[in-house]
C-alpha cells in the first residue's frame, strides 16, 4: 500500500494506540503533515483510559507543535478514512472506533488479517521509519521541516532503546538523513525517567533467573518504557558472573525484551532474532539488541508457557545447540564433505577508488549490517546474488573472476530489491547507492571447495575475522577451501545452490 492509495479519502482521521508512545505520536504526526499538505481535512487523536502524562511525551508534543488530541466520545462513528498507526485496527492495545473505511500502518507482527488497506513492515525498528519510507516513496521532502524530522528521529530513538537495537538499514538511513534538532532530543531524553520507573528498575533487579553453566540472567520487569528495559539490562551486564542477559516485560500487545552480551561468542542481535523467531521480530547490535513478540502469535505457539519459562527454555536451547569453530586452530575433517566448484553466475563488483578517493573512511550499509572500511587502491567490493556485500583484494579478484563489461543495474532489471546497499562517506556523511558504480563479473569456475550441510547451529570465527562469527543454521553449508583447510566459512543454503555445483 502507498499513501497515494489513501488520497481519495476525505476527511482522514489518524489514530495512535492507547497510551501512545513517542513512536506512535511521531508517525501519526508525519501522516498528519502529509495529508494536511495534500489539502485534506485531517486530525490526529488517541483514546483509551490514560491521557499522555509522561514528561518526555508532553515536552515532545509541546515543543514540536504536534496537534494530537484525546478522544472522549468513542461511540460516534467517524466519517471518511480512519488510519491506525503503530497499531492494528481491532487489536487489544487500541480503542476500536467505528469508521466508514479503515487503513493500518504498523511495524509489529501482523495479527489482524481482514483489513484490506494495510502496510505492515515488522522488520523495521519503528513505525516512524515506515512512515518516513512511505513519504520518501511519494517524493515528500522533509527539507525545512525540522520539527517533523525531530519527531521521527525521536520516535526511532525511543523504540530502539536509544538506537542500540537498530537492525534494519532503513532505520539507519532515516536516523542519518532527517533534519533534527538534537538539543530538543536531549531535553526529551533527560525527561524520560520518572520516579515510578526508577522504582520499577530497582524492584526488577531484586529477582532474577540465573544459569551458572552459560552465565546468563533473565529478569521480568513491571510494564515500563522500553528504554527502562535497556537501563536494567546495561546495569545487569556489569555483574561479574553475567555474560548475557534478557530483560523483558509484558504489555497488552505482547512481550517487549532487551538483550545484552559482553562475549564475542554471543551476538546480542542474533540472540534477539532467535528468541523472536516465528512469533515476533528482534535484532540490533553485537552487544545490545532487543525485540518484540506478538501476544497473539505467542499464545498460539506456546499456549501453556508462562513468559519466564519461555525465555528460560529458549535461552537453554540457544546455548545447547551452538557449536563454535575457530578456523585458525580447528582441524576440519573433509572425509564427510563433498567437492564443489563455483557456478559461473554473474555478480556485481565495484572498484572502490572509483567511488571515493583512496584513504576515505566509509561505511557500507547492507541488509546484513554495516561494514566499516577504508578505501584502498586495490580494494574491490563484491555484491553477491542476494545483495550481500564483501571486500576483496584485486589480486584475488583477478585470479577468480573475469569482467563481463555489463552494468550491475542491468542485472537488477527493475526487480523489487528489499534494500539497495549504500556506501556512506564517514567524513561528510554523504551516501551513494553502491550499485550505480557496479559492473558485472563472472566466476572463472576454477574455485574448488569442500562443503557439507549443517545439522546444527555453527558459529565460525574465520581466519580473516576473529571477533565476529559467521552464523550457520541447520540447512546452511559449512565450507572450506581445497587448498587451505583453515579457510573455513558458512554459506547460506539458498545462496549455496545458486553459487556452487
């Protein structure tokens, strides 16, 4: 669904979920601004038992001139279109208002299937990001709209625990591009913690579940702002005996949780995704991450589990099922592995110095995360068949690939790619789509590997990166170069069969 699909309606009512947070207010405000500029009769409101009271939210509404109102009369039908934002019409966390037509814009797991006009992106960290992307798709510029940009920035900031739980590149792009008054954000942030929430954090730390074998802790908190979960998690990780922790609370919509890790064998982002797999969404950074589990999905999948048992069992399963391989010291047995050669499938490549001068520090942003590097004279940036990006030196590139002369954009051929990798200059902040500079190369077919399908989860610390592991899940492939048995790595299943034969 696009915003233009809603342009035929008038008037338009935008409804945040009950007891709205910064993300709901910000995304609602952005929709309000867009439709107002389209000449629509539009209003922004919320209902429910509680009015906005938190100091940071009242500051946000007042300082950014957000025209949100509280609806007392919830019985009268609304004319025109009702858009529920950061929530889904008919869900448990939003007052069900009567309306002629309904649309849903949300970033949580889909749970209400019978609304035709729906845009749900559960892989995003905030609804603010989703609305920003929808505005971008319509060519709606935020230039000169600093108040709106600040609202969207703060919405993402609060919903991702001060950006520590960002895991989608669109979230990062929104954070880096919107006009923002950072002084106002500092005011909002410094008004975020109430005396009641300070008490909640203190009470939560009194009671915990601890696993001595794997040195992890679990804490259930009273309902609170997501940032308080992060505060408790950060404090808990300072305990000597704790290497990994999960702090969570229950809401009307589901389970909100925060993850922390201080050991390289556990990436917080990966653990968060594991906990929410199939029933929610999770991700973030190596040390800090978080996620949300839909109440509807949870109750369908784990009808007999209380939440503490769920997190205990999932964490135990996570640690029990992982095998860790240090490629530099591991003695791999190739007796049960088959030999493969690389298929001559076209791939993209970029000569890095053609994009930015040698010596420029850059960040390459992909769906898999950010890759920091410095432009070197012999650096080649490869673009795989799924848009995955990895660096290579020219000598290795020339040995294994031949240049076709075509352009990478011709390979895309208008395909609906979820995210186009970008290269960002870390000096001036400018960003460019890397595919615009990419040519096409074809493997020479001389690369030989040994590989076998994984039956369990494997974490491989490769010879070229001893700090971050490659994650292999059951069905993926463990691979090793035929001429270097310490060059061990993981290839995702769908990529493997398109790449090797």
